[in-house]
């Protein structure tokens, strides 16, 4: 199997995309340790961990190294956000903006650097940051017309920041044979308002929203030795949304 005996850490393993990623990578032969603020099943490989807490992340890495050995890859996939996330740009309180940047962008930086540091000794490792098409381009607001859905303004700054942060990390950590890449999913179907789904599907070249199982194979590839000369890239898995 492609990823036999590899040890990967996946944040946000309990969510829509994380659940699928964990199952897919395990099916490829990997050991996948999940770090999530909420665990449906807390097992010896799924830990409760708040990625906004440096102490939690340090403890988790220490525990993983002791229990399983050196980490071969790390996927930052968790999606921390405040309860008022998603408000219209004209209404978002400044404190909420700051809190979301801190919880999401800053935590991805903290986890990325700790992950890369922990893999430095192996002289081999792969970091993947989950970004978004909305970190690559502005939203098309017409797809939300007639629905109560909005596109959070903070997402543009956070995911855009994560994409360029990942390029920086690739440039610096390449000397240790550590790779850093992003995967940017397009909109994933999750029983959204049918008006939105119809609008979205009409626009995207492959004429459907993404599904959770569209994303995991790209992650598996970037973690594998098949991607050993790929670093600093952002792979959009979006049905062609970002090319039009
Ligand atoms: N679903 C989409 O349409 C879509 C599209 C593009 C990008 N993404 C990105 O994909 C990733 C996963 O998204 P999703 O749709 O699966 O989200 P989700 O909300 O279904 O899952 C996110 C997971 O992160 C966990 N989490 C939240 N705060 C945390 C914290 N402080 N510490 C640890 N874990 C925490 C949650 O408990 C949850 O299990 C996110 O980075 C998101 O921005 C999603």
C-alpha cells in the first residue's frame, strides 16, 4: 500500500472532510492520529486537542512520539471559528475578526512550525495545510442570491494567508527535505440550501459540488513519496471553479 507504516497527524479529524481523510489514509496503510477539540470516539489514536493552545499541541506531539514514534506527515485541517462566524462583511465586529484570525491563521502557523520541527530529524516529511478556493480568489456573491448564506470575509484573509505562509515554509524547510503544500477544496456538498447548490453547480465546470471523498486522494498523494519533488504548491480540488 502507498502509505504503509507511515505516521500522520490530522487536525479536525472529526469534521466533514477530516472523517473522510482519516478513513482514506488508514485504508492506504497509514496510522493517522486525529487531534480534535471534540472526539466522537476518544481512542488511543484520536486525542482531544485544541489547536489554538500551544500547550495542547506540545503535549499531543510528545504523546505521539512516545506512543508511536517519529511523525512522517501532518495535515492542518481543523476549522476553528467563533459563533458569529459568517456575518456580512459590513457587520462583523472587529473583535470577532481578530479572534478568528487568531484561532485559525495563527494556529495553523503554530502547528505548522511545531510539525516541521518535529519532522526535522527524519530528513523527510510532508506538511499539508488545508486552504480554500476563497483563499485564492474572491467569492462570486451571485451564488448566494435568494439564500441566507454569506461568505465570511475573514476566510479570504485567513486562507489566503495560509497559502502564502505555506510557500514560505516550503522555501525555508526544503533544506531539511521537508515539504509543505496546500490543498484548496472548492465548495463541498453538505445539504446546503438547494438554491445555493443549484447556483453553484451551474457555475462550476464539472457541474457539481465537491464531496468529502474528492479531497482525501489529493492529500494521500502529497503525503506519499510520489510527491517527493513537490513543495510550496497549492492544489485546488474544486471541479475547475478557480480557473474560470
Ligand atoms: N467544507 C467545505 O466546503 C470546505 C471548502 C474549502 C475548504 N474547507 C476547509 O477544510 C477544512 C475542514 O473543513 P470541514 O468542512 O470538514 O469543517 P468541519 O466544521 O466539518 O470540521 C472541522 C473540525 O475541526 C474541529 N475543530 C474546530 N476547532 C478546533 C480547535 N480549536 N482545535 C481542534 N479542532 C478543532 C471541529 O471539532 C471539527 O471536527 C477546514 O480547514 C475548512 O476551512 C472546507
